């Protein structure tokens, strides 16, 4: 039983996000994170065609209970961005 908790298996977007439309931005963001991608807001604009990444991260965490992790990373001396991922 303990080993099952350590080996996380990610559900399909349809199973993890009941009631969402197939191909929705929320499902696309979940699928990217569940596949091991690390996303920043800028990444999401290009790969997921959305400027609302933080809104979708909030929905994944609060409505669906998905354990999305985050951290700030420096991109220059005065700028930083937040990265989001799901542990594999």
C-alpha cells in the first residue's frame, strides 16, 4: 500500500477533471503537467495557447485536488517567473 502512494499514477484528463470539455485549455494544461512538463506563464502562451495559466493552476489545485507544485526562478538579475509541475 505504501509503495502505491510513492509511485504516482496520473489519471487521464477526462478522469482527473470530470465535467470539463475534451480539448479544453484546462485539460491541455493538466495533460502537459501530468506528462512531466514544467510550465511557466510564457511557456503556456506558446505550448497551450493560454495567457491564464495561473487561473488553471488554481482550478487544478482547489477544485480538482491536483497537487501542482511551484517555485520562483530567476530569469535575469531583476526578473523572475514561477514554474509549475506535478511530481512524477
